[in-house]
């Protein structure tokens, strides 16, 4: 059943509440009056997960976050949602030296028996990764799709699997024994969302429904944990596929990165 305006507003309010209050494993939280930031446990990356600044004060806030990242020597990402204040936030970040990433649609699926039936049952060999040693197939897929090394990213996943195994699940779909598609999902016991990330399929294995089957596997795990709100940041290439499965757009999101 399609979300009405009241339900969409409820989801958006829940999203903003959790951005301010929920702390995912693997990060250290700190915040000021207008800014909420998470720093990875290894100290190498930081993310502004929530901000609500006045137009007068936004440049001062951005300058402060840049200076902090320089002093503490971490790469900084500022994740901007379409309803964040001030409305000109994105423009100010670019002027301050941030690089804009791709704009994505923030989609949510409120699961039910009806919504689960939309996922076609496939016969792919889908495996959940449970150890650092099992990440090689996952790494091979995303490095081929992106065309660059993801060694640091894989190291973070290995750390999470060893230290916070209940907070992340990674899946790989195999075709004739070869890693073909992958995706991951994050959980937090304080959150009412399961967050999907990293859906990738090697080019020669596309148009076989593997992307959808990986989404289905993660959705089914979320349901088994009692979570009904499944969210994902979707690029234009995946947005239509996800909408066919019942996902609906709530807002937009875009990452801005500062690195020296």
C-alpha cells in the first residue's frame, strides 16, 4: 500500500530523530548545538550526520568542521538531506572546498506480507559473509564495478564483522561459483530502520535479477529481526528497480567530501 502524506511525514520525522540520537557501533559521537558528527573508531573518517544551522551561521559552522578535521586528521563527509537547513547548505559546502557526490533518492519500504511478495523468488546462490576471510569475493565485485581499490573500505567491514557482528551483514550472490553481485545492510538496536548500502553487480552478470535478490535477502533478514522500515540511498540507475519492489521516495540525499 502506497504511503500517504501523513505516513511520509512520520517517516521523515523518525529519520531526523534518529540522525540526532542513534549512535551506530563503530563510531564515536560528538555534537554541538547545531551539528552532530560521528568519527570512526580508527579516527580516519568523520561524518556530519545531522545539521540545522541558520543561514547566517552556516559558514562559521562549516569552517569549524574543516578545522576540526584538519587538527584530528580525518577525512570529512557532510551528508545533506533535501530538507536540511539552511536550504543553501549545499552551495556553501562547495564554496568552502567540499566536493559534491552524486545526488540520491532516499527511499523507504515499509514492509508487510504484501510488500514481501513483490520480490520475485530467485535461484541465485546468495551467501552471507560472516568473517574477514570471506570478504575477498565482495571486494572483487566492488573494485571491478568502481575501477579502483577499496582496501580501506574492506578493512572497515572486517573490523565491523569482528567487533560488531550484529550491526552489519554483507551478502554476495554467486553464479557458477563466481562472485557476481553484492550488498550490505546495517542494523542498530536503537534504530527502527535497516539501512541498505552497496548494491553492486558485475557488468557481465547484470539483467539476471541479482540486484533484486540481494535486496530481498537483506529485507528478509531485517524482517526476521522485527524491523519493518527498510531504507536506501538510491542512484537513478537503481531507483526504478527499487520502486518496483514497493520502495517510495521520502527525500533526497547527497554526500559532500572534504579531504586534503
